[in-house]
C-alpha cells in the first residue's frame, strides 16, 4: 500500500511569485487536508478537500487555494508569496467516515527569499 | 491564541524508564485528541488517539490519559526505547465535520541508552 507522497521535496521561490505543491493521497483515501508548519511550531490547518470541494478552512488568506482531482490527489497553490510563507507544507489524507485518521506525507519545504 | 499547549519543549529519559509528555488545551468543545510522532525529514506519524468520552486509551507501550476537568492530556510511553526519540505533537479537534486539528508546538523527546 502506497502512503501519502508530496512533490517537490524542496522549493525556493522569490517574494511575489506563485507556487504549486502536489500531494497524492494514500490508496482508498478520499479526503485531503493541508497544513503549514513554521519552524518551531506545530502544523497549522490550511484547508481540507473532500470530493473535489473545499470542506473547511483555517485562518489563511485567499491567496492560499487548493484543488482536489477525481483520483483524490490534491494541489496547494499560493499566490503573491511572502517571506512568512517559508515553511514545511504537509498534506494528510483520510478515509471518509474516519476523517479523524489523518496520515501525513513527508512535506514540501518552501523557502521564500 | 494557543488553544493547544505543550509547555515542555524537550524531555530526556533513560532507556527503560517511563516518558510522560503533557498537553493542555483551552477549548472545552474539543472532542477528539491525537498524538503524533515526527522524525526529521518525515511527516508526523499517528500514534494514538482518544475521544472525549473516554479517560484512557492504551496501545502497547503507549497510553493516553485525558482529564477533561483539567483540560489536560498526557502520553505515557513505557518502557521508553531509543527509537522513541522524536518530536511529539498533541492535536485536538472540535466537532465541525471537518476534523480541523489544532496542534501544539511539540515536545522533543530524547531517550538515552
């Protein structure tokens, strides 16, 4: 059984640019959640997707947006990057009906310069 | 406002002894709690969970205790092993249909051989 995978592993962007991060959910999982983990902090919930629709959002501005595809993979898009967006971005997948079980990928380390 | 707090940033324990990691929360609406373990360069790994209707849940060497009146939960690891050395996060969720988890800032556990 394949776990949650994320790409790329590392990314360096310049302030003002746009970035797309990708996540493939674990087999059989149809719900994806995205988290941002700043250095020395715990993960912070960005949003969750179920059946290709946003199913809840944390305190992040609209320049953070997402997509979920029919195969349940997902993208996180961030526009107009700011220095404070530098963080580890984690994706977690869950089976619906057991959405409390969240299985995390290894994350994408984004550095904004 | 930090709704989930892990006040000990680090903890060192001798191999074979008990490790006790603590977590406090402020939101009385939280009804589900989890503990995750995180190794460097990996995503958080689910360890154990507890619903607010219980006060204890045990899984092998790991036991989570919940004291709702004190808004406190703890993770006990007995016996501690060097492979348990990692950062441990507690997380909590309120009933919203989203299972948006609020994470603490983590406690770094070091088990000394």
